């Protein structure tokens, strides 16, 4: 595994110093993956402001984004922070890894429907 | 946010019926049920209310670990509830939690929700022993290095 450079750590801590961004990360940590709309929902700030927060988190290597059909999805990068291993952490990793695999398998054997 | 409950959610582009099969048919379950790099050399699934299940997983270093439980609810293709307990190193089954999986149809596929509860005080304390301040605790759970 690559170790984080000091620059990378600075970017990470700077990203997490902001309460809105911390709150976004907490929700991603708890929920796994959210759409951009779900992320914006509890905050009274504009869509461009949310977009800027997501950009800061992405540059710090804390989140990754993808597009799936009509959804713009955001998830936490699990390798971003090295955790203190605990029973609960391992249990969480079990499910998150397994669901990643389930998602890939189930999507691959479902025929894509085209939008009419 | 409750530290004694684990919640995960995924939007998956496959119908609930298909996903439910991945949870309940042994041939499909062994393809994904475990952390990256693990395989499942033996398993048993008696998928009906009151039926027992168990899977033995092999870690990349060859170490075997068994997790098992009982199905409480089997409601295809919407809901699956089962108990969950790991064997410890001496083969004794440890603290039991309950896992609820729901499959909610969405226009593009399925919203899959997984809730696991209730973790013991000891497990939750383990999580806090890292010395991280409150906000970062939840972060740690998914920050597992690969």
C-alpha cells in the first residue's frame, strides 16, 4: 500500500476542518454511497456550493464519484485513511467489500434497458 | 447516528428478484459474500424461517473463520432477516447480532439497505480506542485499508 505524502495529509486535514464537509463524510461513512441530491438535501446551501465541497473532498482523495444511469453517485474511498482496526471496523469492511462484489456481479448479469 | 448499529445502502442496477437470489442461492452467494481476497470453502444455507446458515471463509493468509446464524424472516424479493455470529479462535460462537436486508425497487434497479445491530458495548468501545475525536469515529469504520 502507498503511504500518504505530507502534502496529501495536509489536504486531507484541511478538507475535514470544515463542518459541512465533515458532515458529508459522516453521512457517506454511515450510508455507503449517496447521490449528489441526497448529499445536498440536509444543507441550506446552493448546489454550486455543495459541488465545491465535493471537489475539495475529491482532491484530498477522500471521496470518489461515478455516474450510474440517471444517478450521480458519491462514495467514500475506503483506502483513504488508515483506521485503527477494531471488530466493528472489520465487520464494516466485510459488508462493504462484499456489497461491492455483489453490485458488480448483479449489474453484469442484468441486461441494460435503454431509455425510450 | 447510533454507534451500536451498522447501516449500509447501495443503489444497484439490477432488479430485486435477481439480487434476492444472490443472497439466498448458495452458488450465487459464494461469489461475493466476504471481504476482497477471501473465498468460501464450505457453506450451508437452509433459507426458510428458522433455518440455519453458516459459511466458512478463507483469508488470503489461509486462516479460516466461520460465521453462522438463523433466518428469522425470508420474504422474497423484499426482505431478509438473519442472525449473525462469528466463531472465535477456539470455535466458540461469539456475540450475536441481527442483519436486516431490504430490497426496494427503484426506476433503475434496487435500493439495497443493510442494517446490522446491536453491537455490544465492548465492540463499540474497541472502535473508540483509537483516540479519534467524535466526528471521526464513523469515518474509521469505512476507512479500512486494503
